[in-house]
């Protein structure tokens, strides 16, 4: 995530924002090994692929690894454009994933060893192997062809503007800062991290906020810190990723549920009329008020619902077919919390019964 030019400050801030959002859900940075994953002195990382090495904007690994598959890693390509990210860039992400996962070390010695079918040793390199997922993040959304390609090729798309409101406007304003301001802010970020200058305990002496533009920088840093405290990632059976927002009470209660071995919880899902803003509700926790987590419906889910004229039956079917099981991931008080939510059959039947009553 290094930036060699002050002109790319806004791009680095997007990368830092994406990394912090995902890390706040339990993911950890990948440690470079100096060979297969490399990092230079300014922080830029490369991952070796079959045909080339590739720089990694964000490189993380999940909080736990499932059995019967190679350990996974997540590489996120971050695109800060003035227009929606189109098909070519998402297609490039697909090629990147194929090249990295196709990488293998096969030497001439290995080829020679294969001639002997009675050999005592395996003709393979002894090393750690990983399965990489490549996602694409954008501050300005994605075009329809890009979304279609991503869905059909299982490439996660992260529209950061739907998670951090107004980030595209803030980054656009930062991109218009003077070169001097960008250089000073870049030095500040490299030494202190992406935090508001006004909130910094030890702001750099060379950064005079009276002469350097900082308003959008500070605004975005504070937004990001606020979202970090509330964000929870939800993984759906459809493969879609939800970014849910919860207050501190809800997050603390989720931690209590996990500590009490209640890791599978029934939930309900509601929506506002004709809106992409939906809500997950946990109604039955002894001694607790119902817990709520707000989220924005994935773009193509919302478009399909809109094309049905926001039909209530379509929404219920979508809940049952695509949202029946959602696994939540977050970090609360430095503990990784993983809870599986499910929609109850009786609740779904009741929703259908009420729908029929409204129709009569």
C-alpha cells in the first residue's frame, strides 16, 4: 500500500479504509515471507503468480480456516475512480486470481524425478500453499456488466460508498489538494496511520493545519473510525457479503452470546417499503431487548426486487432462498466473534400468512 507520488494519496486512503474495515471483522494481515509474498521498505507488497508477480493493495487472511481446503487469503484490488468501475477492471481481478492460484514451483529436478515411478520422495516443493480469493473495492460503485461478470465468476465486489457514506466525495476533495499538502499528509499517514489530525496525540510539527487542507482528510478519518466500531460482516449462502451496522450494546450482546455457547441464533429480517435499507433483528434473548443490525441490500438483490414492483411475495422468497442463513463475523474487545443467524420456518410462515391477509 505504499504511495510513491503525492498524487496518489487519495488512492492510498481508500486502500487503508478497506483494510481497516475488513480487519475490524477479524481478518489479519498476511506476513510476508520474502519469497512468495514480498514487501519492500515502503510497504508495497507483491504476491507471486504463475506468469508474474502482482502488487497487493490489501492482503489479509480470515480469523479461522475451514478443514478440507487449503488456507485462504483475501487480496483486494482498490479502485478510486470518478466513475463506476467497469468490466475491464473486474475482469483483470479474475485474471489475477487465476494467475496467483495457478502458481507452483516446478524445477528441472522435479521433472527429472518424475521419470522414476518408484522414487522414494515426492517431486514437489515443500512449502505452505494457499487459496487466494480476489475482491475488487470501489469508492464509486460498479457498472452492470462488471456486476454481472463478478457474480458469474464469484468475485466479491465491495462498494465502499455503501459502507462509509460520502467517502467518494471526501476522496475527490482530497485529490484536489495541493502537492505540498498531499506530501505532508502522506508522511503523516505513513508515520501515524489514517487518523484525524485533530485527534492525534502527537501531530507532526511540520503539518500546519492553518496552511494545509485537512478538512476532508479529518472528516473521512473520523467517519472510518465510527464505522469500524459498528461494522459486522455477514456471509450469506448465496455468496454475497453484507456489511451490517450495530451499536455498541448490540455488539457486546453478541459477544455474550458467543461466550455463553449460543453461536446459532434465530433472527428476523425486515425492510422499509421500496427501500434498499433492511434490518436484521434478534428477538429472543432472555433478559435482553431485541438486537438490531442494519444493512444495505446487495445491489442486484435490490434491482431484482424493484423489477418485481417491490412485490411482497418476492421479498419473502428472497429472504427464504438467499438469506435463510447468515454467518456474522466481527471483533469485540479483541475477541473474534462468529455467530450463525437463521430465519425460523414459523416466522416465514407467519410472514406469508400476513401477506395473504393484506391481499384479501
